[in-house]
C-alpha cells in the first residue's frame, strides 16, 4: 500500500473531533446492512489517531419485562462502571435452570462501531455501523495481511464487500471480503476532507452509557424519563434466540469484567432472592 500524501495527513490531524447535540442523539445516522452483497468503505479514526478506526462496547439484550437493549457501562473504555444487569446475571447464573436461562438471555454481547460510507448510497454521507464480532474478525484478518494493511486509508485504502445471509435465527457474514484493488475514499481531496469532517466521534458514542440507577430501573421495568444508554442506535442484527447455535466464526464470548466497585444495595442471599422473584414475576406478567 502506498503512503498517504503528507498534505492529507496534516489535514486529517486538523480535523476537529465532532460530537454536538445534533450528533449526540437522533442526528447520528446509523447504517443497517442489507441481505445479499453491498459495498461500504470504512473511514479512518479522527484527529491524531487515524489507525483507531473502530470502537468496541458491550450491549445487554432482553433486559427486564420490556425486553430492552441496554449499553453495558461495565464494558467500555472505562470498564468497571457498575451495572445492575451484570449484577443480576452474576446472581442468576448460580441459581436454578430457569435463572440460568434468564442470565443467558441478558448476557453481554460485544459490538464494533465504524464510521462508514455506503458506496450504493453516497448521498447518505457518513454513517455509523454497529457490526457484530464476526465482521470485526473478518476485517482484522485482512488488516493483518500486508497486502491490505490500512484498509481505512482515505487515499490508498479499499472497499469492504459485506455479504449478509440469514441462516436460521442468525445472520452469516462469512462470505464478506475486502477488495484487493485500492481506491480513494472520494473523487478528490476536497470531497475526501468533507467526508472526514462529517465523521462521528466514536469514542463519545461509546461513552454514552447509562448510570447504575438507569440500568436498575430498566432491569425491573420501571419508568425512566431519561435515556437509558444510547437511544439513537439501531442494532445491527437481532441476537440469536436461546435455542439458536452460535455462528461458527464468532469468537468465544469473553467473561464480563469483574466490577471494580462493590454491588450497590446488596445483602447476600436477600439480593439473590429479590432478583429471582421480581424478574420471574415480571416475565410471567404478574
């Protein structure tokens, strides 16, 4: 891969990291991958970190009686922030078969965020894609190949062919690949810079996590006027149901990091019994 021209590098370093009230909520445009094949281009990271082109975070699914999706405050760059859902999972995992099934439903799932452009819908501009681990695994494999290298490079990077197929209850991305031929992000330097300036600060989105109290209220289905985690995001894919097998290319799920703080409002077995009873009753509609 050729080096990026010095002029582009200097301008890239001068791009202001961009998160405002407009992009902090519904102003963020999220990309939804389509069945079949589609072509996207991953953008570099912002400012002085063009190589930091992605962010990882954890999300709990099927939380509480309303089946909510909650960004996990315990699995971010600042891992260790207390999460009521993580606490509930730890308790339920030691309980009955019904308890363990409930814990598995709510387990944390990792997802990876990228700034991308949709080559088939360039008018949409820069969008944020929250992709599953299988996609990140494919991308990482190509990046490690010296024939590809910095695939996010705005001048000498390459496009990503996303192949999505529904297999049973899951989406299969195993046929996705990077084009071997490099290409420019856009047709000229001015257009490239316009796209780079439109990119969203993924670190800021990653940091938009709920408080402990918000995760607790969501867990037990209590009304909360404040946003729980990130409300603007649309999940890239529905998680597999309880009986569905894990995708073959998915890496084994890592254990949830141990909380750095002691669980709040806990009294040993009393907490376990409270969680079991309340969640069981809520799920049964009592």
